[in-house]
């Protein structure tokens, strides 16, 4: 009886693959906006976006440039962690808090909320399984209403 149990345990250890939690995808790289694959709502469509990401879970650091028509551009940056904790942040919409929360191995959610609560930006960022495409689905809620759009980036 003990021999059968030992044999069964040995077979299970050999035949059943080890189940490990899914590894978080590394988003590190230079990303270029794919305007053809992106979809825009009412916000002004940028001419170009370049995004540089350094990602070592839970650490996330990114910066980039958004260029609009007529060489009008603005810089953006973030240096923090994906841990679900709100932190003070300043954005063009004002001062408030920003939270980055891991949703799954290929996705995290970002929420920026002004101190007054009159501006809330929610972003779902997903990297493709092959690591070549980054998709950001944005939702901005203000007193004027809700705006949605999707940005698709290709890794360079």
C-alpha cells in the first residue's frame, strides 16, 4: 500500500507540469504611436507620440513627447511603482493623486484624480503576449462629460 502511494506521488510529480504564477510582462522599450491602429474620440489627435519605458516590476518609469500639428508639443514623465497605492501627482489638469494597480501579467490600470475630483483619468495599459504592441485605453471624466479613446503603440 505504501509502495503504491509512493509510486503514485512519483508519477504525479513527473507527469503533472509545475504550475507557476504568470510572469509579469516587461514593458521596457521605446514605443511609437501607431495612428492607423489607434481610435480617437473627441480629443485632439496628436501628430506623433514617442514613449520611453523602463519597467522592472513593480518599478515603472516612463517619459515621452506628444507632438500636435504645428510643432506644438508637450513632455510627460512618471517615476514610481505599480502597487495600488495613491501618490501625489501633478498633471496638466491640476494636482491630485495617481494610482497604478496591477490587473494581470499583461495589464495595469492607472487612475489620476484631481484633489477636487472634477477631473478623473482612467487608463488601462495592456502589452501584447509577443511584447510588440502596447495598447492604452483612456477614459477622462470632467464636468463637461466623458471622453474615450484608444492609443496603440508599436515597439521600436
